[in-house]
């Protein structure tokens, strides 16, 4: 228990510093370059968040789950060449798409930022393997150190450029892409043994692809509100206000991403050992957390939300209490959805994660169409809540189905 508490504390500090350093990096970049010149770096930053969702998260949790489920690293050792090839192909395709759309995306005709897109993709995959190797071996202090070192190295490099008066967006883009290289400070984390206690029946590529698809859709739901608002006719002031509100209420989710490293292996062992009673208690706790956190988020969002947005982002950035409340509820549900996603990944059902997010996002889109008469800001916020809420329902149903099928196949109804 003492070791678990220590690991949780270390990860908490690491996740908090990681989030803070991310904001520092962006602030350094925009202050050094100015809003206009920093635009291509902002686009690269946005792509980085999606590549982390598509590669870093799935690879980290695949490795942690695989080692816990199979009693050794043999499955990871055998699958890693195929995973590396998948990441390399993804990086090449992402770079090619960025090259073909470079004028629209980066307002530049050279190949610098398309190359950086490819490098960010490779880095996201590499960091996922590093964190996964450390998580699988319960080296959570190392996971926290990687979290801090990745963005810390970027901040140090960006600060050096700013102090030197460098005005090249490409240089700051290199800082962003190069942060993944800190993974080489933990060389043992991406070296896996051939040992394995139990045979691996699941497909690594299927697991990673399902998790990547689900996380990509979930990330899109979480951050795309301002874009949807623009397309639905929202004003520039509303778009800025919604961006600020979603960024503010998304902070706990960003923080939690660094904390869930401990969950995958532990939950996988519950599945392997068929500890149904413990799992039922965990499920009840998650259901209660969904209700309580949504209620708290509604109160904070509707009450203090508008004030907090002005406090953090400036007096000119104003959001009304009702949209702020909806953003708070949707963000709370996103946090619970992260936990249910880890529960499904522990069951080895990553495709179910993707299926649930498809259903949830389609439901949010349908609501967006049905409430067309609503004012654009309110309409967009309702769609966000609907997508997160329906995804929560779908993820929960998939989790229940997974346990039911497992209990039937094992022929036991005990706890």
C-alpha cells in the first residue's frame, strides 16, 4: 500500500508538471514569435495532441496490459517489429498528407513542417513504447520522469531560442518534435525479454488499432468544439470563449492521462484472476463518480466558470453561465470515459472502445442537427455533452458485455 501511495504521488506530481510545462512551452513560442508567425507551430502542436491519442496512449497501455495478461514480455518482444513498421508507415503517410496540404495548414511552401509532422508521429510512437515498458515493470517514478523530461526539454530548448533572439518557426517546431528523444535516457524501457508465462491469443495490431481509433474520436470530441462553433455561425468572441472554457475544464482530463499508467496492469490482473467481486465494486464506484462529478462540474461550471475563464484568459474572454455549465458536465464525463476505456482495454476489448466512441459521436452529431434552432454556442455545447454522455453509456454497456461473456466462458458466476 505504501508503494502504491508513493507511485500515485510521484505520478501526480509528474502529470501536474507535465501539464504546466506544456502551457509554458506554448507561451514561450507565441511570445517569441508573435501570434501570426507562431501559427504553423500551433498547427503542429494540435497534430501532436492527436498523435499522442492515436499512438502514445494505445502503445503504452497495450504494453502494460500485454505484460500483465501474459505474465511476461514475450508477446511485446515478438510484436514490436510489426508495431514499429506500423508507426513508421503512419509517420510517412502523415508527412505526405501534410506536404500535400502544406499551404493550407502551415501557409508555407517548403517541406520543413511536413517533415516535422512525420517526426512528431514517430516520436509519439516511441514515447508510447517507453512509457509502456516502464509501466509494465511498475517503474512509475520513471514514467513520471519521462512526462516531465519530455516537455521540460522542449521548454529549455525554446527558452534558449527565445534568449538568442531566434525568430524561425521551424526552430520551435524542432523543439516540439525533439522532445521525444528524452526516451533514449531510459534505454532498458524499450528492450523486452522473450519470457512469457501464458500464450498470447490476441492480436497486437488489432488492439492498438482499436485503441487508436477510439482515442482519436474521443480526442476530436474533446477539442473540436470551437471548430464546430465556427461552422455553425458562432462569432469570433464566442469561439475564443468556448476555446478558453474547454481548455480550462479539460485540465483534470489532461492531468489524469498521466495518472492512469498504474491502472492498466492492475485491472488486467483482476481480469486474468477473474476477481468479479472486486470488479463489481470498481464498476459501482465509477458509476457513482460519473453522477457526482457531473453534478459538481455543473455547479462549478455554472457558478464559478465564467469568472474563472475571465481570471485565467483575460477580462475580454466571456462565456455565459449555461454554456459554461454544459462544458463542465461534458468535461467531467470525458474524465469518467477515460477510466471506463482503461477498464475495457484491461479486458482486451479495444475494438469495443472504438465502437462506443463511434456511436457516441454520431449521437452528438445527430443532436447538433436536431437542435438547429438553438443559438450556436448553446447548440455546440449540448452536442458536446451528448457525445460524451452517449459514449459513456456505450462504453459502460460494452464493459458489462465483456464481463458477462468472460463469466459465461469460464462457467462461473461467483465473485
